[in-house]
């Protein structure tokens, strides 16, 4: 997965700058950001403050870890089922 070039703080700062009345094209040009990246950031972080964005990032990380743990447990359970079938 490609790492973002900008931090969450920078993305929120760019979004707030566009909210002040400066045109989106001007803000994108000033910060060397494509319009697609701007709107992707707006969809994800629009209306959030910095604390909410950090909490979202923490929850996404925790969710990923829980998904990995669930996949491992399901794999172990399946392996046990296969082993029990062979023993019978």
C-alpha cells in the first residue's frame, strides 16, 4: 500500500484553507495537490477536527488488527476440523 505524502494534519489544514473562500483549484495549485486528492481527503476528513481524525486513524488500525486476529483464529479452527476428520 502506498504511503500518503501528507499527514492528516496537513490534509485538514488544506481543507480548512479551501473552506475560507479560496477556490479549490487555487488551494490545490498552492499545495501541489491534485483535485482528486483534495476531494478524496474531503470525503474522508471533511468536517473533522484534528482529534477526531486521530481517533479515526486509531480505530482503523485497531480494526485491522482485530481482522487479522479473527482470520488467524478461523484458520486454526479449520485446521482442527481437518485434523479431527482424519482421526475419525
